[in-house]
């Protein structure tokens, strides 16, 4: 893929603990539990055995520590060092008065209320089967005694360690009311939840109505604009999509797409700030605007192979000026991508493009045109480039026309060529979307 310049012409042992033969639960539950038991056998039980027979909690801070032979103090290394070499009476008092919480074999801090994992639930059942008391289990996981009792009961009753289905808060609306809400919103698409509450005289809040609409897939979104197509325009758009329906991505990769766009001085697009509620007009969070005036236009062309040439111009564009731009930029761009072989050119139906002299220019230069339908910018891939390019250019906040033109040229050159290839090769998908939408505007 290639890019081109912008020309500015001022332009782990538990086999006996938990039986593995199903009694009252189904095969899938036992299969799942067997995997958990294997994990517990390999991981949980060795950790329990190590903690129970080789480690004891430090008498001072409670941290599990390896007990050395002959050590009668049962202190961890830091506390033992502090006992031997006390730094100060205050430090010793502070250490003894505020012991740090011990960590279990799972590394869960004491007091953590996070939901237990399936391994921890299986560990509760396993530790109970090998003889640990519930208080010991609660300390090792760690969790509350009620939690231990809950999962032991769940296993004994249901042979399951999965969460039970929660009913949640009951609806404050009936099924009939929900249907009325849906029907009303489907009939009057621009209605708001507040309007529905008022029109249907519902004893619920607008937020409840909003949730009911969301549940049936009627989401509140900004209404999009569409040109007021007449029947003939719709017919031509469908005919275009059907006529080129057999073209593949490779076919469209030999088409040069073109268009014009405009850049305005002092236009910076929408800016976002992180501010507290009620501080919208605080000078710290506002953008100081200056009254800047100026406009420059850009003609550009692209294809799946990359960027073609582009040209900046001021003032209005007439047919003669348009043909001059084509002579300087179009032919050289086409030869850059296809020294030989056929290629096509796309342009919209602006009168400058369809003027008799312009059509004669294309004929004299042997350029094949795509019969583009009117009012169809949604089909033109270059429109996606304009949106991306303007965002990047306006981010520089140009203050003069020279700066604005400079950044247009810089950002045109910096355009991602993979992006260009992607949008140009999207034509088959665009046409299918158009047919699916019966000729109306597509979201591309």
C-alpha cells in the first residue's frame, strides 16, 4: 500500500472423603465435582497437611510459620528477631497490640466477604470429610461459620456446590402493563419513558419504564438523520446494489473513491473533561474559545492500495477547476497503483462532477466511471476517512490558516493504510446492508 502527498495550491488423599459414585445427582454434576476433587487432592490437601503438621501460627502476630526443631517460642522470623533485638518498647507494644491478620492457604485475608470460588467450596466439603471442625474450616478458608454450614448443607442436600438461582426483587408491573409499555413505545418511537408514564397513567417511575423497555430490546438512543429519499432515489440505490452485487472485494480494490470536504479554523470538535457535579461552568473546566474565521477545502482520493493524491483549495470549485485537479492528481494516482490494467473512478453526483465538460474530460482520458446513486455518502468509504482525518487535524487546534493547512497535510500522510484498505474492501458488505435495509441509509 502506498501514500501520496497533499498538494496545496493555496489552494491433591480424598478418595474416601467425597464419594465419586453418583447416588442422586446427575452425571454432569458428578463430572464437574470430580474435576474439583482432583484439584483439591493435588492442591488443597497438601497445603492443609503442610499447615497442620509443619507450620503453626506465630504466637505474636498469628502468621503461619515453619516451626524449627527445639524452638519453644513458636515465633516467625521477624517476631523472633524483634524479641532478640527489640528496637524500642513502643515498637514491641505496637506489634503485640495490633497483630496482622493471618493468611489462609488460599491467600484470602481475614474478613474478606468475596464470594467463595468453587475450589474453596469443595475444600469445605473435603476438610469436613477428613475430620476438621467447622471452626477450623472457617479459619482456613477463611470465611464465616454460617458460610461453612451453608455449603455443607448444600452438598448434603443437593450434591451441588453451584449458586442457587436468585429471584431478585419482584417486578412492580404486571405482564399486561409491560405489554402496554412495549406496544406504546413501538408505535410512537420518539416517546420518552416520562411520556409513557403520563400517557398511560402508570403508578410507576420513568426509570421502571426505562428498564421494561430495555428488557425487550427497545433502547433509548439518539435518533439518526437520513435524507428524505423519494421513491425514485430508493429505487436507484437498490438497483445500484443489485447491479454490483457480484463484485468481490478484489473488484472494488481497483476503484478509486473520491470526494471533497471542508476544514474550518477554530473548530475543535467535542472535548471531554473530568469534573465534579455542578462545576460545568467553573473556569477550570471550560474551554476558552476565540473567534477565528477561515475555511479550506480538500479534494482527495483513495483505493484499497492506499492513499492517492490530494489537493487543497480555497474559494468555490467549478467544473474547470475540478478538471484541473483531476488532471494533476487522478491520473498520476491511478498510474501509481495500476501501471497497467483496468480501473474505475467513483465520484458523487454534484453538478461540478456531472457537468458536460467534466464528462467529456473523463471520456477523452479513457476513464471508466462508477454509476454512483445520488444522495449516497453512506456508501462511499472515503467518508470514513474524512471523519478520522478531521478528528486528528482539529486535535492540533490550529490558530491560523497556515497551521490548519500544515496539519491537514501532515495528518493525511499519517493515515493508517490498513484502515484505508479495510474501508475500501467493505463495499460488498455495504451493498448487502443497503439491500437488507430496503434502500434506506445504512450505518457504516
